[in-house]
C-alpha cells in the first residue's frame, strides 16, 4: 500500500484548483469511505495550498490526510509527514476556529492512542462541544471513541456513539451517521450484548443502498466473526479473503493484520494453527502492524507451541508478557492477546504466566475476547481464567470458570468457543475428581461429539501427567519455627501450623502411597505399639483401650493449646486446634455402640474422611494464598478420600501403603 510520501499518481490539484481537489478528497473520504483515493486528493491539495500560503486550505487538507480512523498511517515516515503537516496548518489559522479545534483533537487522539490513554482527547472533545460546531463535535466524538476501545470503557463508548449518531443529523455528512451506527454496533459486540447482531441490520441497509468502503470493510469483518462463531469455517475463510481484498481496496492498513487474525482463529478451532507459523513470523515484523497490537505475538506464540517449537513459543510468550504486564496500556487487542497468554501457558505448563494471566484478566471476566472493531472473537474471558486455573492446578476454580465460560459462549452464539470450553471443563473435572469420574467422562465425550459435528479438531494438549496438568517440581515440607516451610523447585513459602498442614506433610513424605484418612486423623501411632501398620487399620476396632487413652491425652493437650492460642489472639491457629479437638470428641462419643460394645469402622472412617478432607483443603487454601504456583501444584497431586495420597508422577497410579513419614525440623 503506497504511503503519502509515495503518492506519485496524486493529481496536481485539478489544474491548480485547490478547492476542487479538497472537494474531491472530502467526497471520497466522507461519502465513499475511500481512504486511498482521498489521501491522493488531500496530498495534492495540501501541496498546492502550501505553495500559495493558503492556511485554511492547508488545514482542510491536513485534516483529510488524518482519515477516518486514528493511526491510519503506520510507517514512521508517513506518520511523521502527516503530523508535521497538521501542526504546520494549525499554526497558520485562527487558533479559536473550529478547524483549529479539529486539528488539535486529531493530534491529541493520535498521541493518546500511541500512549494508551484518552485524557487529552477527552479534553479536546469538551472544547469541541463548547464551540457548537457540529463537524468539530462529530470529529472529536469519533476520535475519542477510537481511543477508548480497550476493556473497561463500554459505557463511555456507547455514550459517544449515541451522541455521534445524533450529531450526524446536524453535520449532514453521510459518513458521520455511518460511523455512529458502526461504532454503536461494535460497542455492543465488545461487551457481549445479546442484541449485538440485531444492531447490524440498520447499517447493512444503509450500505446496501450506497457503499462506503471503510465502513463496509468493518462490517465485513463482523460478518467473518459471526461466521466463525456459528462454526461455518469454510464460509468464514471465504468471507475473510473477500474482507481483506475490500480493506486493501479502501486503503485500510488494518486489512493485513485482521486477515491474519481471522485465518488464525479459524485454524485454531480446526486444530491447524501450526500452519500459520510462517505467515505470523513474517507479520510480527511488518511496519503495517500497529505498535499497540499485541495479538500478532499471541498468535505467533500459539502457532509455535502448536508446531512443537518450544523455544520460539517460550521466547514469544516472554516478550508478550512483558508487553501486557500490569500498568501497561490496554488497547483493543489486549483481551485477544491475553487469551494467547493463557493458552500458551497451558500448552507449555508455565504456571507463572498462568498466574499473571489470571490476575490481569479477573476484572474482565464478563467480557468476550474480541479483537479491535470485531475482526475476530475467541469467546468468553472466563475461558482464559479457567485455562489459567487449570494450568496452575486449581481444579475447583478451573471448574467454576469453565462451567460459566460454556454458558457465556452459548449465550454469545459462539459454538466453537463453547465446545473448547467444554473440553477444558472436562479436563478440569478429571483433574479434580479423577479420570474415572462419570461427569468428567461425559463432558469430554460431549465436547468430542460437538467438535466432530462442527468440523473442529480440539487443540492438542501439552506434555503432561495423566491428570492433564503440568508435573510440578518436587515438594518438600519442613518444620520452620512454629510453622512450616513448603518448597517446590526454586519457590518457597512459610505457612502457619495447622492440622491440615500436618496431614499434607505426612502425605508428601510418602509419595505415591495410600494412607487411610483414619490414620491421618489419629496422628502417628505411639512408638512400640502393636498393630500400628496402616494396612492393618481396617481390621481393627474403631478405638481399642490404648487408642482411647491416647485420644484422651491428646484431647487434654488440645484444650490447653486452644486456650493458650486464644489468649494470644492467634485465632486462626486456635480454630485449627479446635477442629481437631471436635473431631476427637466425636470419635470418643461414637466409639461405643449399644451396651458399650465397640463399633466397626464404617462410620468412623467416613467421619475421618470428612474431617481430614476439610483440614487438607483449608491448608491448601492457605498455601495457595501465599503462593498460587505451589498451591496449584499440590492441588493437582493431593488426593483425599477414605485413602489419601500425594502423587507427583501420576495421580491414577496404584500405590502401596506405608507408615507416616517423620518430618525433620529446622
């Protein structure tokens, strides 16, 4: 696409008539949406006006060179040329004129967009409103709208679009009405409004009567997005190619990037995203890609992971994470790019990246991940939150988010996204409840059936353990003062003592071994006692006389300990002590059956299962709060029930029983 500095074919201002050139440019831009042709006319008009020192004509031409959108000129040379012309024209006219306000609004919008802000352009919008000039107001409204496309500005965008539609009746410019309706429709898609598709009808009708290349290009991209949502991949691919040709014809620099995103989205759902690797590798270096566009890096990272190029995937993910970290501007590509971070983190088993994605995306859970003005959509942000939770091993949160993501995607009418969320939900259920769980199996089977019906191939998962989560680094529990030091790889965290922490320490000290919940609840058997083996526990009475004496001694210790802790205002630790005391009281009360006969194990085992499970979950919650990565790894490998275990290699392996581990103190 030729830039301003390369427009050799631009006319020499219709026989030197600057007014005719300006009129031709304004008609091409506002009425026809032909960005390419309008640039040629405005370039010629500016040159001629500058030659004669006509400041007003220079201002009109400089405004026209800005185009309809913000950041239309992508190369450094073109952008610098246009900005210089706009500043020069501004200096040549009355600073209080409507044209001057329009030029300042354009310059403010361009600067705000590149900085990821909108404060300056909002100030200029207020100034444009005060002028009472409808054209100045319409221009400022549309420019401001373009600067608030990131997540979190939905209500403001809708207000701006509605005001622009009303202002169009005063300007009499067809382009203002089209832009207002277009922005309004885009806004509804960006917030996942259920009536978004309905909003396109009025826009379609206007464009059917008379075309507008720029607006038609965006409408075409929305049609591509809808075809993908409905699972019509072949049709979507044809529409994407036609949309790209239309964008190129209009002279829209976004055409290349949008086509790549649309094709990449189709290939992602088809399980063929690796095919996009060569094109995406070239695209990320293109000067036509906006510096605010991080979606191309997300696509490259996913394609590299899909192609098995781990080095490229990891490097691109690291680059992407640095660009998307807390505090950086959130553009119209931010949610789309964060989807990529969550998926690549899952494919690579990168828990740190998953934690970052989950923390950053949390405030935007209710939105869909839409690219730019609707070029593509990857479904509910809750899908990414669920995938991130799955990566770090937080099965409960993964199930919660992915179950909601399925519902959200069904409400959006995004069938491929719903299928993928359902598949990930099945993995999360299997992680939480085991691969033999009937709900997990049915969910995965339904996802596979739906994928086949849509012609989808679910993306291949990473190299993982049988639970479908990354194998965590070895975990170690050590006594540390009055609490515990939990270490996993290079990570380490201190956690207060509790009953659940002691249970976890025993399980981690016996990897791959089944330990009855009843044994964990009772604590290590007295040294030298007979029949202390865990495997023999199920053949014993609930409580023999020796066990009853041990329980009563422990009960007295717990009463004293809870009183001491409460006097020190250490209520969390006191609660843990009281939980163990309550369990012992229940055991002693239930130990004797009718006429004082000792009961069998069944009821006691069930109470132990419940008490131990709750204690372990509380401990995991505390570890998770201190370090989500370590907590997630433990959640993925700790199994509770009548038999409890720590399975760092494979949660489904057959395990032998053993004595509780002794844990060394530091």
